[in-house]
C-alpha cells in the first residue's frame, strides 16, 4: 500500500508541486528501505512496473503489433472509457516518478 501511494504522489507531483516533492518522497522511500529491507524490493518492483524508464528499458513496436499494445507496455493509462492518456499527461507522470526514483537513489544512508 505504501509503495503504491509513493508512486501515486510521484506521478501527480510534477503538475501540482513543480517537482518539490521529489526529494522528500525520495527521502521517505530511502528511509523505509533502510528500516524495512523487504520494502526495497516491493518499492523497486512498483517503480519498474510503473515506469519503464527506471529500468531503463526501451520498447519498440514489433511487427504486427498494434500501437495500443505498445502504449500498454510503455505504461500509458487507460480511462474507464478505454481512451489512452495524452502524451503530455504521460510525460508529466513519468517525469514525476523518475524524479522521485533518482532522488531516492542519490541519498546516502548508513548500511
């Protein structure tokens, strides 16, 4: 639950807070990773599943693959009506997630 909430805030923070939450969320995530070792694997799994740029991974459209399947691999969200999110919305969400991921990765905590 905590992992999904961190990513939810990370994905919405760029538009609302101008990336001001990246470092505090990264600090929280890193501190939880130190205190609860199993949390790290769960959190990284959520990052990798939500944002292909945190791996890094580059998906190409395969021959015969429709564009919707490619967008699903890239992490685009679908609305309840089946409409894919806009490129701007997707980019802002990915920027927010990646900014928290990198803020978390550059913090130094004792082993």
